[in-house]
């Protein structure tokens, strides 16, 4: 069994996921990451699996490898997600299925497989990614917002189902952050979104890391089923 | 280090994965041995008076059953991991078909043994 904590982070090829991988690698975690594309992470503490998070056979094989090589999983961060900015009348079904597959089914699959590995040691931390798009009910993001609302429900129910196994399940709801996810969103739309926050600024990746660090702390073992939104949403 | 799943070719073992093993036909004794390993794991978590007897006729579910839902989940997960280690194949024991059967395959050690052998036979021989 690995003698240092193991953290699994999805969607590490870029953006928040990549920086999370570097952050926890620097904190001497064994970091396991996955994404469809190769990341540019060269940290010795980092190991990558190239896969689609909703591909069940591929994901199960990755967990088999982790169980064989590390024998433990201390934390899972379900960061992988895709967005779609479109009015309902012009949103293709293929987009709907893609967003639900990655954001909801992928999150579910990783929670399930991670919990199987975590329950052996009666301890674990799962952090899911919701979004302010859900509580703000953003027009033009119906399917994205719905998928992130589903992540909140999933988090709340799994928190109860997994409590007896010593596993906490929480979520973070970031505001817009300068990453590829929002690169195609018009500035005026982002400005009006930020105007609805209590603290009116873009989020930083360090804001996200701060909340995840809190959920992962040993002292946070009495905190579960919660979604923390950044920016006072 | 990068692993690509599913493997892009069948030319060799993927780094970090269990080696590919031939899948021998499961026999009842071999399956029963896996069940006892899983029962041992589960019993470690249970108070002494709630432990499962290592008896092929032990009742697992139902009014006189030894398992509550927490115990059943634990047993299924432990057994799936044991099967994966022993046979090199990943199976899902608690699928919808199994859970919707009018007579649960999890009701006793004996029915569980027969069910696991059937699932393994399907998984290893198509």
C-alpha cells in the first residue's frame, strides 16, 4: 500500500484540474489524473490515465490499476466538466447527451468506484464540481445548469449513503474563472453574471483550491453533503 | 507516466495494471473460497455477535438473514475485488437483473456461490 495519501483528480489536461494536480503533487500526495488529452504535467508525483470519464470499462480498469498499485484512495476531486452555451431552441440533442454524460454520469461513476476503494479503510473525501450556473438559473445554459444542479443532488444523497463508510461527499460551486471553459462566453454576459455575486470579481483557481483544501482536511470529517458557492452566490 | 485505457493494442501488459491472466472455468470450491475471503473481510467490521457463519447454508438476507444493507454492500464490493484479483476480470454482481430477481441470489451462501459461478462463466466464456 502507498505510504502517502493518494488523490484522484479528473480533467487534469488543463485549467483548474491541471493546477489542482500540481498543487497536491507539491503537497506530497500521489496524484492520479485523467483526461481525454495528455496534460503537460511532469511532476514525479503525477500519474496520468488517458480516458473519457464516462467510459465505464476504461474507468473500472483505471481503478483496478490503482487498487493494485496503491491499495488506497484518500480523495477524489471530480473536476472534469464540459459546458454548452446555447438557447434551448438551438441546442442539439448530441450536446445534451455529451454534457450529461461527462458532468453527471462521469461524476456518478467516479464516486461509485472511488467509494469502493475508500470503504476498505473506512475513510475518504469526495469533492464534486457544481457551478453558480445552477442557483443563478442562467439563461442560455439550460443543460449545463441542469447538469450542475444534478451534481448537487448527487452530492447530497451520496453524502448520506456513504456516511457509514467514513466517506464525506461535498461540492464546490465556482463563479466564472478565467479558463477555457468560459473562453467563448461574451464578456457582457460574464459581467452581468458577476454583478449578481455578493463579491463582484472573477474567481481565481486559488479560491477553488482553498475550498477543496478545507473539505480534505482531517478536521472536516463532520462536514458532508454541502455545496459551497464562491463569491457569495 | 501515462496509461491509456482501453489498451491501444494487445501486444503487452499495460504499465500499472494487473497482468492479463488466462481465465480458467470457475468451479464451486474456488468460488466458495472467494466468498469465505470476502466474509472474513466483512466479519472484521462486524461485532462478534453479528458475524456471518462460514457455512454454505448460512442465510444472508431475509428475516433470519445475517446481512443488513450495509453488510450486503460490503460483501458485494469485497467479493467483486476478490473476483477481479483471482480471475483478472471485472464483474458487477449487484446489477439490475440480480436485484430484480424474485428470489435474490444473495439470500444464502449457497445461492451466492451458484450465482457468482454463473456470472463468472458468462464473463469468461461470453
